[in-house]
C-alpha cells in the first residue's frame, strides 16, 4: 500500500514559483525520500506518493523539509498544517493517483503536456533527466506490469487525459548524432540544461552542465573548440580537456531533450 501526501502553503504564498527555490526544494526532497514513487512541485503545494510502511518517518521528514524551506525563504507561517496522507489501497487506485500527480500542472493550465513540467518525477519515468530518483522499472513493479513497453503504455494513459490531448501525445524520441550541425547551439545548450534541471546560465560556472553541453555539441556537429570556449567562458584548452574524457552519463537524457521541444522549456517557462 501507498500514501499520497499533500503539503500546501498558506495563501497567498507560492514558495516554488522561483526556479532556484524550486530546484533546491526538489533536490532536498529527492534526497530525503529515496523510496518515493511519484512527486510534483506546484507553485504553492507539493504531492508525494510514498510507501505506507514508512508513514511516521515520512511525516517527520516532510515536516523538516517544509521547515527548511520556510527558513531558507525567511517566511514564517509559510505552510498549512500537513493533513494525514490519503491511503492508496491497491495497484488500480495507485495507477490513477500516479496519473493525477503527473497531470496536476496540466489541469491547472500551467503547461500543455506533463513532459514540460520540470519539477515532476514524470520526467524521470520517461528517462529525460540525468537525475534518476524514479526509474520506470520501479513504477512497473509497483503496478505489477511488464517493464517491456511500460513507458509507452503509461505515457499513453497519462497524456490521453482531456487536459492534454484525448488522443494522447507522442513519447519523447532522441535525435540522432550528425556530422554537420542541424540543431542550433542554443537548442543544444537548452537540451543540456533541461536534462540537468538547471538554467542555461550555469554554463559559465564549473559544474555538470559544461561537460554535458560540450560533448553534446560535439556529437551534433559543433566541433570548433574556440567557439565552444566562448560560450562556456573558458579557454579552448578546457574544451579539449573535456573532450579528452568519455561523455558524461547524462548524454542519453540530453539527446531526448534535444529531440523533443517539450522537454527543453526556456528558463522563463521553468519558473513555475
């Protein structure tokens, strides 16, 4: 059995409206709840689906998380009292609740496809992020379904909701590496940032975005180290150094983001 937790901010507060605040809370939440099955951050509330057997511990962790968010944003009385979780008794109800959580941003008209929403485990389920807090195999096992073809079936089930499209939407597909550049360098940077859930401006800082971007750009026809170094704000030697190493593990997720515009929203659209 599973529990569906909801935590709401006091009106009119929206603690997850700002990108950096949402990202901080997202990483903290995923670290605190490694066994989560589904989650989404909305502007003024969050949803979590967690195992029933860890209820007391989960309440303590959730209360601590909300307190940390309040302290970080310097807002007292930020949260309403956390209500008891709603019990999800079986796999049939679980499937519906997983869909409900994924569709929350669409039903609130904050995006047109669940794949667009950065702060949702739906992107993990579709393997569009470097972070892997929730894998498709965990979901398929919880629902007692075959892992083979699970992503296709689940995306069809979720995206065929009237809030998205009654006929459903396509599953993300990776683009194919090219010798000559066909995608713009801006699209490649946006795809790299989307796979990491960071802003494109992070390219000027030392961190995971830079190597992911450089390798992705090289795979898709952008081979001039001088040009790439200017974008990254480093010397050309740094680009050669990055390319002398194997591509980072996030390449597959970045290729999905490059192949599907829904996954690489502009920074302004990521500010939920």
